[in-house]
C-alpha cells in the first residue's frame, strides 16, 4: 500500500517523515525563540550574576545531572540559589523556608530567574522550550509502571507541571518526609499530567502554556494543583 501524495513511501515511512518534520520544526522554534530570549533577557541575567557575586562570590552557576530524553543524563544549569557549601548530598527538593537558600536565592526561587541559564541547555539541544520538567537522578527509579514513557519527550523549561506546581514547596506536609511525599504523591500526579498532555500536544497548546507561565510569574495568580484527586488551592 502506497501513501497518497507520497509515491514510493509506505504508511510507516510517511508517519516517520511527518515526525521528523515535526521535530525539525520544534528544534528551529527552540533555537529562534531562545536566541531572542537571550538577547532580551541579557541585562537581567547580568544583574543576577552581579547580585550573586556581590553576596557570596563564585560560583555563580549551579549545575546538576538530570534525566533527559530517552533517560540519558545531561548537565542542567541554573543560577546558584543555595549557599556555596551545599552539594548534591542534601535533599534533592527545595522546600518552603529552606535554610540552604541565600537572600538572593530566595528572590530567584520566587521569580524563577534561577532557571534562565537553561536557555543554554535549549541551545545545546538537551532541553526544549516546552517539555516535561527534567527530573533529578535521585528519582530515576520513579520512572516505572508506564511513567518511563515520559522520557520519550525532550525535557523543557515550560510545561503544564511547571505552571500547575509553581508553588510546589508549599505542598509538603510537616508530618511526612518530603522525599517520600514527592515519590508517593507529587511525582505520580505530575507524571500523569505530563503523559496526558505530551501525547496530544500541538504547537498552539505549547504556546499557551508558555504564555500562562510568563503570566503567573510576572503577575502572580491563583493556581489549582491536582493532588490525589482533589484540588489544593495555592496563592502566591
């Protein structure tokens, strides 16, 4: 059987060609949008660098191995928001009132300006503008029972969970270990949302999540986060 309009190609080859074109379009959009974003945000990034340097000196950047597409680890970059003596042996989560945060780090955490160096990850091809949040290697074992399909998608700066769980640090109950709560409640909830969205994403829906993310960061908003079948209302 030959696909109409594509002589000599089987239906399977036609599908693969469409996927390749789609990937190429997304990559071109990623590069173009990232280049524009870097040009616009360069003054802000310079101010952040100066602020971190004045407060605590180098290093200005923080890097950590994260799980990328197909489960391959890559080094993700952020502006440093923790004290210099903190390392990867501590809690892999940032909690409300985390005493590892510097004064500048608290501002970066609320404003999400610490994420700006990930534009470099997008240029390198490790990340996309829109995609699932890249998970820490500490939670690599959570990708099972179907959740491993998240690795089919390139991780991104923006996405449904990045918006819905913007105030994730406020969700951890005081009487439950944070890491266990993340494994048993937050990770499965976020993974289910990502699987549902990225299996049917479009360029238009991706743009919608980028705009929504920018809006809640700049303006603040009431966000409803689905946890265990209920909606927990969070205010900035």
